[in-house]
C-alpha cells in the first residue's frame, strides 16, 4: 500500500523568455455555419510585423486562422501562417489556443471595440518549422503567446518556453 504525501510539491516551472511580438492584420470573419462541435469559421491573415529580441521579420499574406466557436462561449483557435525573417528565411508557424471571457467582453470584441487584454483569456501554443540553416533551432521551440484582439489585427506577445 502506498502512502499519500500531503506535502508533495512540484519543482519550479520552466521559465518563459521574451521572444517576439507578432502584429498581424486580419480580414473579415467567414462562417461555415454550425458544425458538429460549434460554429466553424475562419479569418484570413494579412501581412504584419514580427519584432523582438529573438525573431524579426514580416508576416507573409495568405495565412488562415481556423476557429470553432463552441456552445460554452470558448473560441478554439488554430492559426497557420508564415514569417519571412529579416534575412529572407521562411518560418512556418502553427498556433493553437483558446480565447474566452465574460459574455459582455466577448460581445465587445466581436463588435471590434477596444478591450484590455486583461479582461479576457487569449493564449496560444506556438510551434515553428523551417529548413533555413540559421533558424533550425526554432524546430525545437515551443512558445506561449498572450494575445490581444483588435478590430483589424491581432497582437501576440510570444515567450519561448525553456
């Protein structure tokens, strides 16, 4: 028989290192209608900037943010796009996460109103893929992004998980 230890503690969490800020222009929401898990929709991603201590460049137009608006008010996010680094290298980004908050806050966001990011939860897990020699280390990175949704763009403050 094993004994439960009421004083169990976890080791310190991994650190988060500031990596970059993504500012991405977004198009109009397109809905595919109510599907089996909620409203299926997408948002076309335009250009934008990537600036920070570890990654700088531009967003390549043509990415897509696939979404499911669940019946419990949670928005599931699966964005897929490409960054062209300042040296010309192409870096694929896959970003999956959640956005949710009080109904009145989410309604304000849907209307395009400015809402402080502290008023709602918007987090994504980001992974990167590239064949560019100078950026191969990104193939081993997991990053967490804290997002802000504005009327015509999304801001993501990206932190590399150590």
